[in-house]
């Protein structure tokens, strides 16, 4: 089964759960239009988290789903944390992104952490920068095209 997007999530503020949208515009060297994390000034333009990681938290009894960990793109069928920094991927027809960071330091314990005693985003989420933009849609295929 090919890897794909199961949810696209945006918010107008940082540090909050994101709301699902059917499609979004990824802008080159910026991120997702209308998302609080998009910026030309840093490397964490778009965040990705696997549905499989969210399911681990559901198995711990949490009522969580795509966007609840503040990830922009929820994926299925790709092992995100094993991709090294510099890995290039295509999304949909011709969008190109490059892995810029694996995981993150969680400075403030979020609501998810307090509910479950754990959070998957710091360990299993990844960040990418947008090399070639375009519109992404739920269901778009994701392909790893080269390591960094």
C-alpha cells in the first residue's frame, strides 16, 4: 500500500490542536498557507506525524485523532522517524519537501502529555521544508525519492 496523506491540519495559533482541511497550499520555502508555523525564517515549515503514532496513543486510552498533536500532515504507511535529515519526498504530483528535523524538544508539557503521561510528536513527528510548492489534498500519495 502506498504511503498517503490521511489528514491536512492547520491553525492560526501555535501550540494548539489543528483543524482538518480538505486541501492546502504549500508555498516554496514557507510552509502551509494560513498556518501559524509557516515561515521563511526557519526549517520547521511543515510537521508530519503518522496515523500509526496516533493509534499508539489511542491504545493508551486517549481520545485523539489527526491534528490533535498539532501536526500539519497526518500520514499513513510511511515510517517517518527513520527518515534521516535531508531525505527528499514528493507529495501528490509534483510537490517536493525535504526532512529538516526529526522530533523536537517539548519545553512545555502539552495537554496531551498531561492526559496520557506521554506524547508521540516529540519522538515520532518530523519536520520538512518545502522545496517545490503546490496544493496538497487528503489522499495524496507520498514517496521517498532520495536520502540526504
